[in-house]
C-alpha cells in the first residue's frame, strides 16, 4: 500500500514537472502585438456582424415577397 502511494506521488510530481517545462516553451506575444491582434479581431467581428445582418434582412424580405 505504501509503495502504491509513493508511486502515485512520483507520477504526480513528474506530471507537474512536465507541465512546468511545457509552460516554459510558450512564447507570449508582447503588448503591442496583442493590441494589434485584438483590434483586428474586433474589426472582423463587426464586419461579419454587419454582413450577416444585411444577408438576413435580404433573405427575410425575399421570403416575405414570396409569401405575398
């Protein structure tokens, strides 16, 4: 029983060490790059929102014309 507990602890310790080593490999972007990417994401989201709204309006009007 004691042997099982020590193996479990060793596995957990090994897992956390692996996790730490993987986090060290991450390359984080700098603040300016993050701001640029955030602006791009917001702009693309707004453009897609407008595009989908316009398409929805045209489709709704087309269906209303067909229903008359």
